[in-house]
């Protein structure tokens, strides 16, 4: 079980690194455009926006491909792990009903993750564009306030922007700002984990199993050994949201397997 936890972390960390690379490319492109002789003009603002959108779209194409590949890997791992824990060796004999149910779950999780990534990349692009537009306004303000030429005012603003570290954020429902790459990492990990759990438990249910047990790498953890009911909301346990929070390391395991491993 530790292996799949490590996989959740590895995949989500890699996704965060890819996202950081993409956002760095967006910010770098924006600052590069600020050094253009015609930077900060209304026409140039539109050009920069189109260029940033192009970079984002190319990044999203790669990311959506990764989502499809990696979510399929999670489906396969959860399915095979569940069969192994149940002592069913021939996983090719699963029913068409089960395959169809797992396909629907895979498509739903894949669609959700792709949508969340797209939304955050769009937010990132808009934040970079807003920074560029604000810089354009500062150029005009400098020209009005000090009588600078456009070239002089642009140079002042460019130097200010070069010294500024532009950080991109996701703002949660409570108004808290979370760095964009951290949000992507958390979203990936939570979706991977939730999908794995959903597939694993569905295989158990389809084979007549009505209960499972929570496993945790720390045997002293409060949720270690808690019994889950697969037929009740929130698995019939209190504080299910804490048991399965985004960074949770608790996973369901078939009762028979837990008892045999004890």
C-alpha cells in the first residue's frame, strides 16, 4: 500500500513541476515583451495576450495527455490490487457490468481533473495579462506625472517589473491564496487518490463485499483499522472528510487482506 501512496506523491509532484515550468514560461514571455520598443501600447497588449494564450494551450495539450495516461494507470492499479486482496487471480474474468462501471468512473475523474487544470491555467494567464496591463497603466501615469517620454516611462516600468517576482495563485473559497503549483499538486493528488479509492471499493462491492478497513502507514493513527461500510453514506464513519482530506495517507483495504497481514 505504501507503493501507491508514493505513486500519488510522485505523479502529483511531477505535475506541479510541469505547471511551474508552464507558469514560468508565461511570466518570462510577458517580461520579454516588456522590452519591446512598442511595449505597453494597446495593440501590443492584445498581441501579448494572444501569445500567452498560445503558450497555455500548448501546455494544456501535453497535460491533458498525461491526465488520460495516468488516470488509466490508477484505474488498472486499483482494479488489480482489489482482485489481489480478494484472492482473485484471473482479473480477466471480471464482468462487463464491472468494466462499464469502472469506465464511467475513469471518464468522470479524467474529465474533472482536466477541467480543474484548465481552469487554473486560465487563471494564471489572466493574472499575467493583468500584470502586463497594470504595467501599461503605470507607463501612462509616469508620463502624465513626470513628463517622461513613452520610451523613458517604459524603461522605468520595465526595470520595476524585472525586479518583481511574479507569483501566481489560486484563491480558495475562504479567500486564502495558494500558490498555483501547490494547488495543481493538491488537485492531482486528491483526484488520483479519490479515483483509486472509488475503483478499489467498487471492485470489492461488485464481488459481494460490504465492508472494508482503513489502512494507514502509521499503525497508531486514529483512522487505522476503522471499519468502512460500503453501503452507507460516508462509509458509515464519522469525520470521513478528515479521513480522506486532500493529503490523507489512509486507504481502504479488504478486511480479509488486513486480517491475513496482521
